[in-house]
């Protein structure tokens, strides 16, 4: 019999489940599939934990990555955030995990958008020379200047970046 | 019967002559409902003395008895615990509007127990009307605990806060509720001082912090406070300095940009909590702020990190400060390395629960494995309760684990991919679970998983003589499996089965058994309507309820819920529930 909706078997799972001998004696029910994930009845964890984890997984991928600077076994292999330049409707995406500090970030973006961006650690006198400054949206939805908080903390709160015209700030 | 009869009557005469009020006085000191049930069986006099002195009644299945029957037998109840839906409703296996509505009970209680003080509900449906009714009708009401309930909103909580003047406990956990606003907290009267336990951790709406701060300052007997995610670290600090007497704390969000000064203040606040033995909450906790907890961890016996996705290093540093830890709940982000740290830092550990941070992720390189579990069993010899979600396991590891910790009372292992064998030998997990039941003679609760043949159940039936609760999913080969359990486990009370090839023969093999059990649940198995009807006919004191399983195409699959009852078939069953 088939489970309603279970039209796609996940081949990867199907192949790995059972050894030939065991299969004779055993009932293997419908394999874990997207359908079960949607029904949310397996694995058996309570709904509050399930929804908390689902939200955390999507919104806070940042949090897991910050502390894995030393070891190679990273929880996630990328942390892409959207980057827009003011006046340009099409944005870019940047993987923050490829960067190590603010200098990296500024130089990468300056290159990507072919412009000069104020370096947060730089001399304020240079400010007049740059065309743009870098801002970011944090977890609370506020737009902030990049560079005030430690890099690690920035990684946990940044949601997206915007390059704004220097004369606007 | 005859030679002993005269002796019995002589003895029972002696018992009857025992003055009633003395007997009642003595019996009123007995709290455990199991002891009381035993007491009530001694003689008619004891039955009567017991029923007049019982203050607390525990009803494990709200449909096993009616409120009228309860009220008739126990005239002086002040405290009630009621459980409703079958446990699998936690995992969406029971359709909504199934039942277990508390209102019928409240109506009878309002009449018979107007002095009711405590109500603890688990998996019941509770509407706002019921909460308003409760608040209105019971003037001495003190304790409301709602665990995994549904049907109400924060509006209902407003009524409780407004009208229950003597409330000492409001414990709202993991309910499916409509979280409209946090305004309910502001509904406590200005001069409210009685709160001892306040848990609103699972609600998401913001509450008025001033109202909370005032409540905490005024309630000098507040011992347990678990706030929700909306409370910041800064606000937490302000609450802690007003309640240094707390024994259990659930923090709010643990992620906030604090100044050095605020950090210091928070640390000092934690230092001031000298009586803390349980800690939870810690949403989004990271290395940045965990160290403020360290001073408060010395006497910690329970640490619940289910909402903090800690890495192994972070956990290791934290548990290094928790030498007296007895119970630990974590996410599998801590990995085996984190569990190894627990093994070396927490020798007194008795309970470990590891939940999956990414339950749908098939990547076998994430989470915990058999080696984490093994490490804990080596370092924590007092371990007796484990709930472990993992992606790989071996029979050898399980056998060694129970060899290290033979005192297991609760062994719940969930290998997340259904039907997964021992990943090293590719064999079923029969021998592993066999070792569990052979070695752990005190085992009361067992959750099995992985690839399992009927042999596992043969072992369980043969060895698990103290087993009371068994959960089975995606396992077994034939009816023989389920039969072995029903025939073999004398103390079995709750059996829940899903997605197993057990059919009518298996179901009917429990004919002699079900009346001594609380309940049986079977879904996505091979039971047919005919089998259920046979069971119902032969055992009129059981309710045999069937629901069509909508998920399965063949139109013949049913969810079956069987339970003993003295109340007859349900009168409130929805159209999709058929009592046979």
C-alpha cells in the first residue's frame, strides 16, 4: 500500500536502509521522506521544540558559525547575506565565512561594487574621500553602521548589508 | 477460603473496632495515590476512611472514569491531576478536536468541590471559557498547571490572573495556545503577593516588564520563575536582584549586547542566587555571556539547554562548573565531544536527554553518536534515565552502555532514521535492546528504534519484568512480536505502537491483558475493523476506539485506541472517532 502523497521515494535513503537478509523478515514502513517531514510526526519531538528549532535553523545560522574559527569541522559551510548598493536595484550575495575581519569585508565589497567604502577602523579624515559607507541590518531590524562591535558579535547579528552614499550618513 | 475465613473476620473485626477518626487521621498522612489505592482494598472500613481523607486525586486517563463517579467516591478533594489525550498526540498523530475537554469535569467540580485548590492538566483541551469559569467558581484556587494542553488563548490567562486572588502557581508549559498578547501578566492585582511558581517560558508575546518586576518584588515566596524569550539580559538582572531566593530559574533571551558594566551587574546578580538548583531558558546563549552563569552553577542539579544550541567547547566550559549536576537536557549540537566533557565533569549525573537540533537533516556527520552515549555511561555510573536522539548506533555500544549502568529505569533510544541497522555490522538492533532488558532489571520505560525483528520483542517479553511503558515504531516482523510483549510483560501499563506489521492476531493476543493496562495505541499497523470489533465484543469493559487513518490510501487503515474504563463509551466523541 502507498501512503497518500508519498510519490517520491528518497533514493538515497531507500538504498541505505536495509541489508538483504534482514529484508525478508522485516517490515520496513515508508521511508523517511519529505512527506513525513511535512506531517511532522517523526522523529518524535514535541511541537514547541520542533518549531523553536525550525525558526532557529532558518534565522540564526549565524550563531553556529562564529565559534568554529579554529576547527575545520564547521556546522555550516557558508553564511551568505544579501548586499545592496544604494541606487542599484539588483543586489549581490556575499559569504561572510570567507572573511575574517572588517578590513576583509570592506575590501571585498569595494572590489565587488567598484567603489570606495569608508573603513570603520580608519582615520575619520578619510571619510570625506569615500563615496560610500557600509551599514547593516541587525537581528532587531535596525540599520547600523558597520564596525562598532567586535567582528564575532557582528557575525551573530548581521542579517543583510547596504552600501549607502557617504553624504547621506 | 474456609479455614482462613474465620481468621479474616476476626482480623477485620479488630480493624473495624479501630476508631474511625484515628484511622482517618493516620490515613490522611498518606499522599501517594498508589498507596491509597492499596489501602482502600483492605476492608470496607478502610475504603471509607480512605475516601473521606483523600485530598488529591490522580486520573491517568480522563475517559477511564467520569467526574460524577469521582465525586461520589471522594467527597473532599482539593487537588486534581487529569491526563487526557494519548501521548502520540504530541507528535500530531491524533486529529484536532479529538476530545479530552476539561469543561465537563469543571462543571462537576464547581458543584462538588467548590473548595478546589489545585488543577494539573496534561494533554487536555482547555478553552478560554473553561479558564474563565475556573477563575469565577473556585474562590480558593491556588495552583494551575497546564502541560501540553490546547484550546485556550492568553485571554483565558487574563481571567486567571485577575480573579484568582490566592494564586500560588501558574505553570504554562508547551501548550498549543493562541498567544495573542502578554497583557495577562498585567492583570494580577496591584497588591498581589502569593505567587510561588510562575512559568510562562513557552509563551512568546512580550509582557509588561514593569508589571513583572513589581510582581517579583512583591512575591517574597517566589521560588520558581521561568520567563519567556522576550525578557532581555538587562531585564533579567533586575529581576534577579529582587528575587535572590529563587530555586529554579528560566532565563529569557541570552543574547544581547551588554556594556562591560551591565555584564558585571549581571554576574553579580547570578552570584547572589545562592539557592539556585535548576536553570533553563538560555535562548541563543553563546560563549559571550555564558560565563556570567558560572557562579550560580555550583549547586545546580538540573540544567535544561534544549533551547540553546551550544557547541562542544561551550558546553564543556559550562559543565566544568556544575559538579553536582544530576539532570541535563541538551541539543545534539554539543556532539560527542560535549558529552565526553559531561562525563568527566558530572559524576553525579542521573538523567541525560539529547534532542536533535536538526531533526530532518539526514547528514550522518552531525549530532551525537554511540560514542557520546558510551562516554557518559563510563563517567556517570548513576545514570538511570536517558532519552537519546542519534543517527547511528551499534549493538556493541548499547550492550557496553548498560553494562556500565545497569540501573537504567528509563531507556529511550531514538535512532532517527526508521529501520536503521547497526551501522557497523549491518545487523538489526535486536541484540542491543536484548542486552538492555537482560541487564537492566529495574527497567520501567523503554523506547526502541532502528531495525528490529521479532527477536527484540521476544527478549522484551522474556526479560523486562518490571516494564510499564513501551514505545515502538517502524519495528517488528510479524504478530509474534507484539504477542511476546503482551504475554510476557506482567507490569505493562502503556503500550504505544506505530508503523509496525502487527495485525488482528497480535491485537487479540492481549485479550487477557488490556484490563490491567491503562491504554494501548496502534496506528499504521495491520489491524482491521474486524479485529477491533472482535476485541470490543469480547471485552465490554474496554473502550475500543477507531479512527480512519487519513494518511494511508487503502482506506482500511485505522488508528486504534483501547483503554479500560468504568464510564462506558465516550459521550463526547467527535464524528471521526468510533467506539466499537
